[in-house]
């Protein structure tokens, strides 16, 4: 027998394919909640599901124009399979290649968002080369040269991930998006948000390790779709956004850092502790493309 639907089951997203039986068959449907419980309790089931899901995603998604959720899924499942290895995506930004002047800034926005999405989920992006070169095609000689200003922006992003590698690429960091969805742990006042890449929303990537909770805020406001390899307008900047967060533990300190401003230097944020001790209120002063919040907890 065979099974299908594992990609939607693991990601929580709508199906990506249609299955047709070639002969009379017995079909057994299992609720998602029951399967997640089984996957979390039986290591052999988890391993098989992860292996099949990754194989089918590679078959389906390693192509230009896939949405940001699929980049996230590739990183998550790659980490599940390679427990002692990092995940590197060769995500080639086609819009940068031979872009005419009126489209170039839109292509740069898309490249910046894709890099932020990959880094925020704990993956590495195979992109930059020497002399401001950038890979835009699997045939490496077919590269492009970045504008000096945008080359500086992208170098800032790579400098940023080196500075904060312990809060981005530590193998003990676990994605806790699902628990945040079920428990409504966070609210952004005045801005729509989601725990999956969603057009015209702030995409929140919560991850946890011993003593820390990290939140990546990825700005997709005024972005019409989540296809990473299509030109995009610059997202609408947010200023002084109030966040109410249940961190699940007492919060000792909150740091904010971003590759978009202040040379990536961390800034300590003031916060108010609410009645239950683990809920805090604070303000994010500025969100351009990507902010990283680091909460030190008990």
C-alpha cells in the first residue's frame, strides 16, 4: 500500500497534488491531529513521514517561483532528516538576472525577502560571490553583478547571520509555530500577522531553545503574494508597533536586532510584565524587512 497527503499533514497547508487510484482500492482517512500525535510518539513513523515528505517536496518544489511557505517546509524537513548538518538552499533569484532598471528595485526586494525568510527559519542561502556577484542560475557562469548599494545591503545580511548564528542556526532551536497558533500566544496591535507566510501580513517565526525564545518578524505588508522568485514592491514599514506576548516563561530581557538598520547592533527593549508573569507588553520601534527579537527567559 501507499500513503499520500503527508506534505499537507506536516505543513498544515492545502494539498499540492491530486491522487487518482489506478485500480479498486481501500482508502483509509486519518485525522491530522491523530497523525501528529502518532508522529510525535513513534520515531519510526516520524522518520518515514519526513523522508517521504522531503523527497516529494524536492520533486515538486525545486523550481523558480515557488511560494515562501515551501522554502520554510524544505528547511524544516531538511533539518529533521540531517540532525547533524545545516540546511543550504540554492534558491536562485531569477528576477535579478538581466533586470531592466524599472524592475531592478522590485527584484532586489524579492531577493532580500527570500534571504530573510531562509535565514529566519535556520537555513543558509547560496547566493553571494566575489566582486558583488550573485548566483541567479544553476549554471554558475550565468551570474549577475549586484548594484553597489544592494551589494552592501546583502553583505549586511550575511554579516548579521554570522553575528547572531547562536539564535538562528543552533541545532537545538525548535520551531514552535504550532503551539503559538493553538494557544494564541501573540498579538500585534495595528498589524495583521500569521505564523505562515501570508500576503499583506507580518510573518512571525517563533523558535525556542533552553533559556531563550526568538521571534523573527518578516514584513510582507503590501506584498500581494508569497512567491519568493517574483518581483515585489517594498513592504510597508511599521513604526512603534505594540506587541503582547505570552512567552510561556518569565521574561528577563528582550533584545531587538535587524540587518536593515543600526548596523545589526542589538537594542534592549523596555517591557511591561502582565498579571500572569509570562505575558509581556512591549513596542517594536521599527520593522522594515526583518527584525529578530531575542527573549531571555527562566
